[in-house]
């Protein structure tokens, strides 16, 4: 009976080691760091163990190995003999009784060791990793100090063998794909709201974008000239209302500066109105600058807009803080021009503005996983990338599960495209 109690205790102890191992490996470093900053000593101990995996894992392995040896000793001869004697009393031959007894004991102990000593504890450790890691961190730290000489020898031996065979330890850096996977898991479990998921995924996507992909292109820029009178300026404002306007010289060749909508509103109507007096120097950015570098520039300069130039010094467009915000939260409508994506009545076809951002297009159809950083940023750019020429109305491409047809051209510019689905695997979310 004493041996049976010892075996059960050893199996349970093995389970504690297994649970501790999985919990400390699976525990979120961010959560432990936050708790440690709040003064939780157990969280700090868990972080220290995570930072020394060789030492911690060696300690656990020593414990599990010793438990395995002791379990074998106690479950081998002692209990097997008692069970064998019982079988002999039932009428079995002594030799057969001992063989059956050994097989029975080994089977039972193996089953309990696997289920109670490994599988169940590991499942518990994975399910409550953060909490259990903090609970076991203290005892594990103490045990690692007690077994330090043996752990040191094992660590040195392991490092030497790894070095001899040139086995890499691999990178522990968190990748963007892993972050996206965590976001999806959080959304699936309900911890992350859909709008939060969309913003976080857009934030990661924007890191790969250059400002040329979200700026207002030169063709669409509403500009003023220094010789405009108040009535002409009001007409521009009524047609295209923006937060800032570039102001050209009389020949419309060089930009003299920019003027904000607020400054225009304050200045218009004054008898001595002169647009030159309200101009501010334009901040200029290269079109190859990344979106987040531009955002940092806006923050440090306290600016809200900038002119974008190419490598030859040619004006290409204008970018504002609003453009970056739209990229983060999504914007499928123009200011006053209606939605960029419109479903045609009684058909499975959508009419889409050629300047609709690719990510917004994919988000509309719940296909964000198809997004890849590319040289183009709009649906029109996608068509040009595939055709490699200036398209004509009626030109069609097949891209993944979409049939995309050029519906309307504005000279050499793609104005509207008609999109239909060629697979049931894709469905519009709107």
C-alpha cells in the first residue's frame, strides 16, 4: 500500500514538473512584464526563468528523469510481486502469474504517467499559462539553485554539443505574421473587436506603404493661383473642399506655398484680401518616403500637410494627416463624390472607382489575406500592372477570385471598373 501511495505521489509530482515546463514556456512575456512592473515578484521570477531556458529546462528534466527512475523502481518488483502472489492464490502458475503481473503493472503505471503525469498537466499549463507560471516560478527558482551544479554541467554539455554540430537556436523575434495571427485569434475569441482588428491590420499594412500610395495625386489636387480673386477662390472651395491648398504662381508652374482652409475662411471677405499674405512655406517630402516616416515628420514639424515630389523635383501630389488617418481607419468614399464601391442593383457586380485603395477593396470582400506589398496601391494600378499598357474600355483581367473589367476611361486614366466574383469562396461583407 505504501508503494502504491509513493507511485501516485511520483506521478503527480511528474505532472507538476510537466505543467510548470509548459506554463513557463507558454506564458506571455508581455503579461509577465506588466505584472513585474506592478511589483509582482513571482512574475519577475518567471521572466528570469524564461530568459534562462537552458537552466530552467535542465532543472525540469532532472526532476522528471529522477521521478521516472523512482517510479520504475517502486512499480517494478514490489507491487508486481504482490499482484503476482494474488494471481497465484487464484490458481495461476507462479511464472505466468508474475509475467501477467508485470505487464499489468507496467500498463497501469504507463497509462497514469501519460495521462495524469503528462497530458492533463500540460493541457492545464497551456490553458492557464500566465497564472501557473507565476505560481511555480518561485519553487522552480529554488529547485534550480539546489540543483545548480548538475544544471551547470548539463548546460555546458548541451551548449558544447550544439556548437560542435553547428545547430542554430533560431530567431526569437516576433514576426509580423505572428502578430497578425494573434490578432485573428483575439478576434475569434471575442477579445478583439472587429473594428480593432481592422485598424491593427491596417496599421501593419501601412508600414509597407510609401506616401505616393495614399497621397492625392497631382491630377486630383485642387489648387489655387496667386492672381485669383475672392469669387474664383470661393468657386474652388465650393467644388473641392480640402484642409489645405497649394498655391501656384500666375503661370501655374511653380508652387509659391500652401494655404489652409481655416486661413482662407478668415481672410476671405476682407477688402485688402491678398492670398500672398496668407501663404505659409510648403513642407516637401519625397514620394519614396514611407507613410510612418511622413507621420513622424508631421509630428515633429507640427504640420498637417506636405507637397510630394519625385526624384526629378516634379510636383506629384499632396499628402495630409487626413490621408494617413483614412489609411488606418478605412475610407471608401470621396468628399462629396459618393462611395467608391457601389453594388449594381439586381446583379452580382460592383462598380468601383479606379482610385479605390487595394486594401479597402480587399476589406470590402473580406479578402485581406490576399494583400501583398506591391508597386501599385489602387485597383487601377492593379490593372496596369497586369496589362502592362494603357487599357481600353472593356479590357478584363482575372485576379484570384475576381473578374475585373475596365468600365470607363478618362483619357489615359482608369475611371471606373466593374468587378464580379468568379468563385463562391469570396463574398462581399457590405
